[in-house]
């Protein structure tokens, strides 16, 4: 069997005095039987080239399955008069969402179910199944729950599902007292629903033809979708919108945001006659968020903003339209600490921040005179990730925390603000005798080409005596931080003698806003050179060797993979590029494609600016494929992906195969019934990851 060879059908375009010739743009015709046949031929070639790994794939899948408690229950979260939790069942892909009534309103200790509750039995007394996701998924190759929201009186559940993978959701409403579905059906939604305080209406978001969330609607229960009220339409193509409700339930908020600028509208449930009002008019370059709090008996808005500094300040403002000049500092800006978010409760505020590359939770206790104390919740590990989660109640005295390291499984804590006690509620079980002490994890620092210190997080089994095969993961865009995390699937690498590392390259947000600014627009090359510097450091420090070092990244991290393949192919034994943004220049030259216009603040506008065009052309992976000996590459994509279209990796692999010299070992794997996140269902996802890990282990020489 020979690899597929895509026909060369050159098309040329002229821009800024340059002629771009593309031999494979015809692969964009998604509905063409010829394109489908080509993708299926690539899949067949991939299966042929990896057939020798079938037993290893099965062993990896079996290992993931054996170490996962398949019938399980999440820690219940209290919201109004119920404890809400999720259940999973052995042999089922998706599980169920459930709740039980709160018995003692003064007790915030979540109820504990009996161990190994049978699937046909309630896990807790009085259990009500809100959604049986496996039933909803029946008959569909793909299924995703986009969001679910219980009405304020706890009698109705609005939930959104996508059964294609294109992230166009349909909202349905379930009567939780009768179990019946209401007639209401809202199609073409992005995300879920937000109830008003009365529970008579909910708000939702729709998208335009370029996949930009641009409209907020109000739906009145019992009416048809075509009767819904358009509440807000964002006409600036760089901005997207979303809607939410403050934890106090008093305010509904609509956020409009670009990559660099924010604007919020609010509706006061105590004074709805005032209508929707803009809190602070958008000012180019000023980002802020809005929440409601009560401090020293005064209703205030909490404003997290960058008006006074790049790493943000936390301020207060009246619950009224207020210009930035009148925001009052609560936590002043400092370049050593990047403030990211704040959660307001009746007795305290929880500030999400990061310093020296690590996440932190900061507690501001509130009293009659205002803030009475300000401190961090402390943890001991060298590298870790902490965040608050599942905290819907404004008056709750505890903060639910999520905590993990690269060796410590995901852990759930309750932090009692009054007693300052931290209680471990659950550590995700890893079956088969797992012991975190069998592994070592460290923070390393590589030196970038310009002298910047780039952090690396790494984990391996203890006892290594020399270099070991290593998987180096990277992303580096949108100020998204790739913080340390635990993975059962990753044990397939670690327990076979490999290490796993994350390169915290510029373009991400790990080291503050400057870390992001130094890896975007005309500084994007730093992202790529940082990753290559991390790879070199791992070799020079004796962690690994170039012939056993594999790189992996997805989406914008797939752009990173394409760039390092062009710029330093000799440094890697293999590269995995998942849903990779490798044809970046073509995409950013077409304003009609999904997300292009909203991405101008990230990459620039090459159509309007010749300098941006030249700079993007210098690194765009597809444009820079050359006649060199590339390492083996596995490109993975999904046919229904609306964020990074399948055509990008399809064209890239075709050009690599036609241009490269030497090994020319390139594989394209297209999931024909999925979207940007890949296949749905946990068993399908495990099989999918097992495929990738087997390929990685083969590149490392650990496939035996």
C-alpha cells in the first residue's frame, strides 16, 4: 500500500505585490465526494502504517480503563435547596446528572454515597436524575452537553446539546417535577441558557456566519423562538458576546469583548424598569470584568481591569454606569502578580491570581468595615494548579477548591473561611495501587534566544539514571496557561519509562500579561523559539535525547508544532499536531471564515497590512514547508471542526508528502463524526488517546 497523493491543482492569488500559489486548496470542498474519498484514503493509510501498534493500543486502552473507577460519583455541590452531582457507570459513555435535597440547611458538608452503588440504584437517598446523558446520546455518533442551568425555583432545567460536533446547540427545557419536556426548543445556540431571577425567561447567545457570538436573545417560556426578543447585537466584527448572572442573583450582565477590549451591560432585577445599561463604554485596550458584591453593607460592582496596569487591578465602583476614572482600588496593580478573576461571596472574596508561573487563590475576608484580612491559601508542592470551582451560593461559608499536580490526581477540597481549615473531600481514584510518591516532578528553566527564562514543568517515575524518552507539550497563544495537571492516560508513558513535560512558552499567560504580549502579533516567533529552547534544554540537562524527544500540541499549539517542524526538524523524533492551525495565513486572509476577524488582535490582519502579511508568511507552517528531512508527523483533525477547519492539516500533509525529502513519514487521521474537541464519550476518547500514545511510544522506541 502506498500513501495517498493529492492532485496538484494550483490556484493563485495576488496580494501586496506577492503571488501565492496553492496546489491543494481544492481540498476545502467539504461536500465533494472526491475530498471525502481522499480523507478516507488518508485514514486507510494511517491505519496501515500503524497496524503494528494494534496490540499496544489495546494495552494502553485497557490500562486507562483498569485504572479508572468507571462507576463513580462527583463531590456534590450545594445550590439553593439541593446537592448536585454527576454519576458515571461502567460500560456507559456519558453518565448522568443528579441531585438530592439538602437535609440540614446549616450543614455544608456534602453527603457521601455508599461505595460502588449499582447503576440501577440511587447513590444517595432521595436521588433525582436530572439528565440521563446516555439516553440523550442514543442514535448519535457524537454527543456533547453544552451547558445546563436550573431555574431559580429549582423546578425547571434548561440544557443544550450538540449531536454533530459543530458547536451549534439546541436548548430544551425539562420540568423537574413531572419529568416532561416543555414545548420550547431553541436551535442554533452557542453555549447554554441563563435564567432571569423570576425563572420566566432565559437568555441565550447565537452566532453569525463567521462563527462569532454576536447576538443575545431573551426567550419567554411557552413561546416560539421566532418571537424571542433581540436584547443585544454586537456589530463590531472583532467583538463577541456572552450573557450571565451574578452570584447574588441581582444582576444580569452581557459581556462584549475582543482580544484587547471589554464592555459590559447590566440589568438590575431590583429596578428592571431602568433597562440594560452600559457600565463603562469600551476604550480600546482597556479590559475589565464585572461582578456584584456587598462590602461593608454597601452594594458595589467589583471591576477587574487593566486600566492602571497590564497585570490588572481589582477595584470597586457604584452599581451604576461608572467611568474608569471613578473606579476605587481594592487590590492595586503590581507587575509581580497577574490578577485573573474574582468570586464574590457574602463574607469574603476569592481572587484568582498567578505569580512566578503558578496559580494562587487569595482570600479577602469581609467585615462590617470592609476587608479585614488578605492572605493566600497555601500548598506545599513545587508545581501545582489550584482554582475554585462549584461555588454557586452567595452565602456559603466554604470555598470549593480544585487542586492537582502532575503526580497528584485531581483533588477536591472545601476551605472554611471562618476556621481557615482545608478539608480534602475527594482525590480522583487511580486504581491498581497508584502512589504519587513513585513519581518526581520539577520546575525547570530554559534560556530563550533573547535571554528570557522559560519555565518547564516535568514529571517522570523516580529512579531514572540517565536520559529518558520525553513528550514535550506546548500551546502558547491567547494568554491561555497550560498549568500542571494529572492524567491517568499519561501513566501509559510514565510507567513505560518516559517523561512528560510542558513548555510554558510565550503567548501563554503563565508569567503574566507581558508573557502573552511577547508571544503574539509581531512577537509570535518567540513562541516557536521558546519551545525549541525548551527542547534543547531538556537534552542539555540530561533529561532526554533528540532521537527520543516527541513534541505535541493542538489547535494554536498545532501551529506551534508546524512551525517547529520547519525551524528545527532535527530536534524531534516525532511531532503530534492535533486540529492544527497550520494554514494560518490563508485563514487570516479570508474574513468570511470562522473566527478570522476576532483573531486580528492575536495574529494581525494580513489582508490590510503588508507588514503583517510578510511577518505571518515568515512563520506560517503551510507556507514554509521545505525540501528537508522532517521527523515523522501525526496530524489529527475532525471533519466537523468549526474552529480549525479539517482542510488545514489535510493541505499541510499533502504538501509535506510532496515536498519533503528523507523519511517522508506523514500521517493524517480525520475523525469523520466529531468537532474541535475530537470524539465524544469517554471510551471513545480513551481509544482515541490510546492511538496517539501508541504512536508516540513507537517514536520513542518504547513500543515493545
